[in-house]
C-alpha cells in the first residue's frame, strides 16, 4: 500500500449520472476528459484519500436490451426517475462488455485525464472489476467458451431462465447461490486455469489505469462457494484457491495496488487471508441500521487484525440512501461510528447533501433533489475530524451506568491514543437521551486537569484527571447524538 494511508477514506462517485448532472449545470455534455479542474478540486471533502469512479467500463447493448424488457426493472426506473426518458437507461455497469472505458464517458483518454486530475488533488483512483460474470456479448463468449460454465440443450430446455444459447454454446447465466440467475450476464468458470490467468491479465490491465480495484461479489469465486453453487457442472475444485492464485500474480505486476472485496456471508476474514487489503463490513452496516448498541458492540469486539482490514459504510450504490434508510438522526450517529472506527471508510457522492433517491445502476440520469445544508455542514465537520482522530491505537471502551438508568447500554465508546491520551468518541445509538460513564484506558490522566474539545460542535469540557481515572467520563447525549472529543492537558 505504498502511497496509501493505513486507514484510507474513499469517496464513491456514480460516474455516469454525476457527469450527466455536471453537464446540465455547465450547459454542455461532459465526459471525464472535460471535467473542469475546479470541479475535481471540489469533488471530495478534505480528508479523502481516493475516489472510486464506479461504472466506467463499456456497457453491454445485449444487457441493455434485456433490462429494457424486464417489467420489474422498468418499474424501478420510473420510481427513481418519474420523468424517465428512453436515453436515461444506459445499462448496468456490472454487465461489462469490455474492460475498456465507455466511449460515452470519454474512453481511455478521458479516464487518463481524470486520473491525472485526481492525482493533482492528491487522490488515488479506484475502479471496478467483476470476477464472477460478464455480458453475453463479451468477446470471450465466442472467443474463449472454455472460460464459462457450460451446459447442453437439455439444461436449456429444462431451465431457460438459468441458461442461454450464445455463440453456438449453452452457457449458464450468472448467479449467486441464494437468488435466481441474473438474466443479463453469463457465468465465468472460476475453476478453469485459463479463466484464472485471464483474470490476472484483466486486473493487471485495469491497474495500469488506476491505483486500486473494488472486486464485485468477490466471495462468489472462492472454491467453497463456487463449488457449492455449480456442483457437477464445474467438477472438483482446484488445489489452489482462486484469489491467492490471482492476487499473487497481480501483485507481481502491481505491488502497491489496493484490492477491496465486496464480501458477504461472514466471509470477510477468509478474503482478508486470501489477499484483500479491505473487505466490505456489511455486518456493521446492518447492525447500525437495524439493531441496537449491544449488537454493534459485539461486532466491534473482533480482533484488531480483522478490524483494520474492513471498509465501513452506511451508504453505497447497492444500499438505500442513508437519509431514508436511517431516519431521524440515526444516519448521523452511524456516520460518526463508521468515520472514527479502524479500517477504511467509504462515503458515497450525494450522501453528504442528503440525497434520498436510491438510483438503479442502469440509469444515467438522477432526479434533482434539494441539498440538506445542515447535513452537509455536519459531514464537512465530521470527515476532517475523523482524520485527526484516527491516530495511534484504537480501544473499544466500556460504558457503565446506574441501576435506575439503563440508558448507558445504548452508548458506544472508543478511544484513539498512543503514548498520551488523544481522542474519545461516544455515540448514542438510540432515539432517547442516554447517560453513562465511559471507562477511560489511561492512568496518565491522574494528577492534572484535562480539556476535552468536541470536534463536531466546538464545545469545551474541563475535567479533573483523578475523577476521569476513577469514575470515568460522564456523557449525557441527546437522541442519536455523539461526541468526538480531543483530549489535551490544561
């Protein structure tokens, strides 16, 4: 990770609708090659380390045709964009025809210009890779049919939703083991050595154009998951796992690249061990969005080697907008948590402004929505504050209370420190006021007074060190409120 910080902050941009929106504001079509320097300067907030340009690869005409004939998708498009026009549906960025930047976004030259501008701003570039499937009109379907899960005419007749005849072959449609097949993609065979080598070559080519790659649904091609999904169609698993084989070869060509795994089903640790620097922390998202502080605390009790290789988020292109999914201020409490925990942090363009429409990835235009200036101000305080906080060692803290006041159970707390106290974070993950005493991990606070400054609102609290050491830090938090406290001796 040469050139990358240990705890990077990554800002996801839905490239096509972002460019379309920018073009409307500038009064002319815009590609990646045409984005003005001042737009790049203002794109990501201070404290961001990388921009993920989601969805730059060439989209499939065959996949687009399938999407346009799908009633469920058409309904979703209209819900997101009531004034939907034919040109607004541009195809799925995860139905890739070729790993070449779509010409409508500026082509390879446009991406090179974008990377140059991002580097000028001190930002790394992250792009996508989809290891499990490609579009039915991908050149490999006819050029390398051995790369795919193959069937026969009987399979097609028995299960036409699961198989497709293309290029003179019957090929499986892409899928994961828990849902019906995706109608617009075809299934790569992760057990084939030719496919593994092609993956190495494709990833290396992508990394010639960027600094990191987010691998879509990375757990689908692990030997265990892939074998259970496809059984006799793919035969026995190879002796070597998919990702260690691929990652070792890719790192031989790009030793400094950062690889991020979209991971579910409690396979994060497995993928970390197989070579990914960071894996999605969907478990934390679910607990912050739908469960209580005890569930989050239990999740955060995992070992530090695991924690530091997770990427935390409360919104991305797959999840509903945080402003709707975590209402009433819960989104702010959750944002403080993901911003100040170990590991990487992922923010999503539009999240800071309070966008509420979850845009299907097939769409190249998004609706106009008013910005929430108060929320934007909150995030623009939080993001640089989190950069200042996450230094040294991280420690999860206990919070105690009183027999007649159990609200301390709803307070989450942790500290960042090295040789001296540095920062304390306390989050009330509840819709009611909560009080408690946070047990601090520092004996060095004894014998002097300390000033605690909240980096979110500037409030200042002076406290006696002996009291802090013996009784803990008393906190009294409004519903969904948080403290991000810098600790310094007076």
